[in-house]
């Protein structure tokens, strides 16, 4: 269904929803809440239409994976 929408409508929807999720995620980094998952979800939505968002999403996933691996290694 998503691919059947006209390109300008797809672009606008992805930009609006993705940016909103990223902004809410950044706010939730300061306040209690699931900030990082919302940022990743917003970037994933933005990456459906924007190449720059794909690059940022990949970098973000790499950083999160490295942090998770460091935490797992430190557990006894």
C-alpha cells in the first residue's frame, strides 16, 4: 500500500512522521521514556524516502550494537 501512494504524499508522510518520532525520541532522552527506540524508528521511517537517513540509521545501529556488546562483556 505504501508504494502505491503518489511520491509527494509518501515523501511528506515519511518526513512528518519520521521527524516527529526523532524529535520525541530526543526529548525522551532527557525525560524518562524510550528515547533511543523512538529515534531509531523515526530514522527507519525517514530512510524509506531519504538516503541520508539510511546512512544515519546505519551509524546509529552500529553505535547501539557496540554499546550493547560492551555491556554484555562486562556482565560476570
